[in-house]
C-alpha cells in the first residue's frame, strides 16, 4: 500500500472516530469506544517494552494501579485536579518502574517474565491490605461540579470520549516518533540479539530502563481516566464500578 493510501486511510479512520459520538448518541456505544481506546493505549504502552525492546513484562498492571490510585488519592485527600494527578501518576509510575527494572533486568527471557508476575502479585496484596487507600473496597470519588478542571461530565460521555481519543492519538504519535529515532533502533537491536547489541556498544540495562520508563509513563498516563469515568479506583478487576450515563 502506497504512502498516499496509508494517509488517506488514516484520515478516513480519524474522521470516523471524531464523528462517532454524534452518530451513536446513546451512552453504551460511547462507553465501549472509551474502553477500546483505553485498552489500545495500554497495549501500545506494553508494546514499547515487550514488542520493540523484547522484554516480556507481565506486571504492567502495577503501573496502571499507581497511576489510577495516585490521581484518585490526590483528588480525594487534597482536592488536586485529576489533570495534575495524571502527571503525578506518570512520574510515580516511572520511578517505580526504575526500582523494579534495575534488579529484574539482570534476568532474561522467562525468568524476567516470572519476576514481573511476582512483583504484580506483591503489589496487589499490598493494595488489598492497605487501609489508607481503601483496601479491598477501593476508593469512591466524590461527585463534583461538571467542569473540565474536575474531569467530571455527568450528562454525557462525549467529553470522556474525546479525552480518551486524544490520549490514544498522543501515545501513537509518541510511539511512532520513538520508532524512527535512535532509541527505537536500539530497542529493536536489543530485542533481536542483546549480546550482539552489547558488543556494538549499546548499554543494555540503560536502554531497557528507558523502555520500561516509557511504558510505565504511558500506562500511568492513561490510568486516571478510568476512575474519572467510573467514579472509583479498585484493586481487583472483580470489583464493581459505578459508571455515569
């Protein structure tokens, strides 16, 4: 497919996505699309670490939880805007990713994946038993006035839809930029043959840490949109969420 066809297809898809909430005006199809955007964002975030860099991590839920809980706790306890909480969640997720990545990147292949599973289970156990953040009950966010500052829109989901779409578009654009940069070439070199890459002067641990930092930042960035649209932060996917129409 030629470049002009790719551009035409991208423009057509973009126009359809922009027009979607005005074609499907009921809450359910909009909610489905918001969740699709969120999962696509998380998939692209994982793709930076697992796809480009070849480091199969099964603990990305840790960064998602950090992003969601950071934004929710700051909003509930100190009245911080979810937009600022989103940035704080990104920063904390990146810091935790470095603390996790530095020891775990001494492992390779299946051993690295197993280590990330163990860290995910440890963090989930801590969250469930940490009463300060609601424990197994989670956090229920208060209903605030309907404003962009509070990131709450009570009468329709179209505002949440466009925020989720903008976040997804930004993550795809940043990923495309990384792919075409020297960083992206280093990531792929590490994925294909880490020993050969290291012999050519690529510092493996440094660039693996950069990959997990970027993945955690994107994951923590998208996570606060979940409690904002559902009015809750919860430590387990089996818990119930309260969603506005």
